[in-house]
């Protein structure tokens, strides 16, 4: 029988981290021809993930521009991928999550009449501008996709609420699969990280990059960090700064010369996961880090107004800290001074699966294309 041609398309750091274990799983199946197209919406940060997982792309659209707009990304993916799909005609395109690469790739797939599978489907805030543009990207992708791989039962229910019942599978989140590769060993490869003296200090790993936080919210967040660093002499912030020009400028201006706040270059995934494992706590507006932290037993303050990941909040490992300086400082102080409050968050159970999500996704794909018996009922909605 002809091999099933599956084209995985991704372009940013978080997509790559969560798609890498799936690509590795797809490769194990002789009935599948697995191809990878990177859009390189992110360039260096994407290449770094590819290196961590030992992956090379079959096709590279190389679209990134400094300070790119959403329109730039969308149109460049549509043109680049449209041409490629006409050449290689895959049986299925896999996209991941909520980025503009994922949305534009799904749309291109639809235009070319190629079925689309959506990995990490069904996350919602139901607020179209938060996260922006990711909430709308996710909603639009699910209109297009034929296969929906929902990390949790709650995500599947969100899809059902929108009238989507067919092709929905509950799989767990592939980030847990990815952490089997990254959370091993000790030590860092980043010279900047190795140069920070953390002896006798409690490390707070932080990240902040989201578009809806640009401007005043981001300034409030950074002022809160400055205040916490000034109040706690035993706290060392380590902040790998996202390369987006707005983020770098704001971080440099407010945190550039604050003692015990180290602004460093983005870390590769292995260093980042190790940094989180040795940290006291995490402060972030990242989506993926909210899913990783429960596995690492680290409390997370989420620097956003709302989250499409309520499972982590319900599990107790994540608290929504908002984007007001006073509230962020108050919640951080509580975790730095109240052992019970800290332990309660650190001991939460991971709601994102057992690290077998990629196996389930591949089983579901093979079933969908008539190459396998039905996957276990438990994973179908
Ligand atoms: C994108 C995603 C966001 C995700 C984030 C993860 C969209 C709309 N946004 O946002 O959902 O949370 O990635 O990090 O898809 N840059 C570099 N080198 C890199 C990567 C980025 O220089 O390797 C700089 C470039 O100037 C680029 C800018 O960062 O123009 C912004 O990148 P972009 O992908 O447009 O937006 P993100 O904020 O990274
Ligand atoms: N991450 C990384 N290096 C860093 C910062 C983050 O490898 O310097 C990882 C992080 O552990 C997580 C992913 O990148 O796996 C999250 O990506 P990001 O925060 O850029 O995007 P989001 O998840 O918010 O879409």
C-alpha cells in the first residue's frame, strides 16, 4: 500500500518543541512518509530547537523578518506553502497550536484541499483579543481542521461547544513527551547562564513576550520584577529575553541595570527546562511554560489577565497574577515568604498527560486513514 504522506508544518519555538517528539514518533512508522516544513517564522530560536532534537527540515520557507507584522507572516506562509503543497501533495498537514504559522498553514491546506490535523486543539479563553492573535488563530484553525488532537477532556468539550464532534481525540499534551528528551542530565551549555552566580540564592526563572502585553502591561510587569529584586536580597531573577524588538527595548530600559536581575539571550530548550528545574519559582506570560511547570513541581505566576490553560490553575500549580504591579508583587512575596502557600503550589499534579500523546496522535491518524483499527475508546470523544 502507498505510504501515507504526512507534512508537519511549524515555525516558532513553542511549536517546534511540541512538534519535535511527534515528528520523531511519525518516523517510527514504516507506513508513513514523514516530511517537515519549517516556515522559520522564528529563525534562531527555531533552529535551536531543531538542534536540541536532532531534526532537520525537508523544506524551509525562511520567512522571518525583523519586527514582522501579522500580515507579513500570514502572506509569506500562504505564498511559500501554497507552492510547496502543489508540488508534494501530502495526504495530511499537521499544524500546532495557535501561532500565525499554524493558522496560515491550515488555511493554505484548505485552499489546496489537503486535510489538516490540529495538534493542541480546543484551548480557549473565548476572548478574541486575549491572547492576541492566538485565540482567534485557534478558533479559525478548528473550523478548517478535520482531525483535532485535544490535550485534555476540557479542551475537547470546548470543541464540542462549537459543534465539533467528529475527529476529536483526547491525547495529552505533546510537551510532556518533549520533556522526556529535555529534562535529563545537569549543567548548562549557555555561557551567559553559567556566568551567573546563584550560590545561596533563590532563582526565579522568568519570561515575558506576548503581544497583548506590549506597552503598559509589560512595563508594569518589569516594574514589579524590579521591586521584588530590590526587596529580596536572596532572589536572583534569570530572564532569557525574547528577541522581539519591543520586548528587548522594554526589558533593557526597565531592568537593564537592576542588581540580581540577569537579562540573557534566549536559551535552548534543554537549558531552559534545566533552569526551571533548579529554580525556586517561575514568572511568565508564556503558554508552554504553564504546562511544563506542573511536571517540574514549580509554582508559576502567570503574567496575563486570563489563560486558555485553566487545568493548570485548577491543579493549583499556576496562579493568574495579572498585569498590575501591586498584585504581581503581592503574589510573589507570598510565595517567597509563606512556606505553606509555596508547598501547596509546588505539590500540584500534572494535568497534561503521561508523555504518550504522540503515540495516540499517530494511532488516530492511521485510524482516520483506514490503516489501523479504532484507537482506544477513552481517547475518542
Ligand atoms: C510568536 C507567536 C506567539 C508565540 C511566540 C513564541 C504569532 C502571532 N505569535 O510570537 O503565539 O507565543 O511566537 O515565542 O504567531 N525574532 C528573532 N529571532 C527569532 C525569533 C524572533 O529575531 O528566532 C524577532 C524578530 O524581530 C521577529 C520578532 O522577534 O520579527 C517577533 O517574532 P514573531 O514570531 O512575529 O512574534 P512572537 O512575539 O515571537
Ligand atoms: N523556552 C526556551 N528558551 C527560552 C524561553 C522559553 O526553550 O529562553 C521554551 C519554554 O520552556 C517552552 C517554550 O519555549 O517550552 C515556550 O515558548 P514561548 O514562551 O516562546 O511561547 P508560548 O508557549 O508562550 O507560545
